[in-house]
């Protein structure tokens, strides 16, 4: 679920600008007439596997170096582990008095507090160093959020969700900054001409 949210956020970020001309749009197949089942000519496509963030970017027509793709996928895997707890808290906020729901939420929050926000198994390439710093700040803010929420739940504070709001706001801001920086990186590479422009000859004075 977290991967879907990350992919959706990326699509929204890229949707603010025009995609490269190489991107193609598939023609949708018209639905069958009401009352008719699928014909022998119709093929039901199999479920699509989850795509990594680098695949989403490349499928949108943007280019990445192998080092950039490997780093972005590793960053996504680590960030998912922090985001999952936030999603659980958002879903459980109205059901937290249920003992089972409460225990699941506390277990996930406790797991986040024990993670290392910098524990990436792929180093960032120089082109994404600034992006890496913002991504780590986001994970650190999510960890502070999880710790504050967990402390509130352990103290049976009915307003536990309010304890982490400052840190959560910082995480949301870092997330927005991260996608803005990524979009700028993709656009800068998309706008670089493949070949240098031809020089216009200077007219010879008569």
C-alpha cells in the first residue's frame, strides 16, 4: 500500500509538467454490451506486478542512470518501512480502542523507532546527493512521529495522535520537497538536447 501511495504521489508530481514526446498513451478497449459476457476474442490481462519507483519514472518517458535507478529503488524500500506505520495510524485512529487494532499499531510504531533512517544499502550518486539528504530528513521526522505516537498510546493518552503533529508536519514538508527536487532532476535531463545545436554562420561583411 505504501508503494502505491509513493507511486501515486510521483505521478501527481510528474503530471504538473508535460511528459516527453516519447510517452505513448494506450487506447482503452470499449466495455462489452450490457448482458454480454467476455467473447473468445477478449483477453483478460493478468494482474500487473508492483512497479518500483525507477520503473514508474522510466515508463513515464524519463531517463535515469543505472546508479540513480538503484538508489531510488533502495530509498523507496527503506522509506516504505517508515510510511507503513503512518498509514496504519491513519486507518486505526478511529478504532484504536479495539485491543487488537491497538496492539498492531503499537507494534508497527515500535518497529519504526528501532529503524535506522540512514540504513540504505545503495549509496546515492552525486546527482541525487541533495535528494538523499531530504529523504533522510523525512525518515527521521517520521521516526519522531512514530515515537511520539507510541509514547502517547503507552500512556493511554486519548489525544495521542496530537503528540506527533509537529514532526509529522515536518515529514510532509520533506516529502513535498523531495518530489519537487526529483521533478527538477528529471526535467533537467529531459531538456538536455541529444546533440549540440548547429552554429549559425556569421555573415561576411561586404
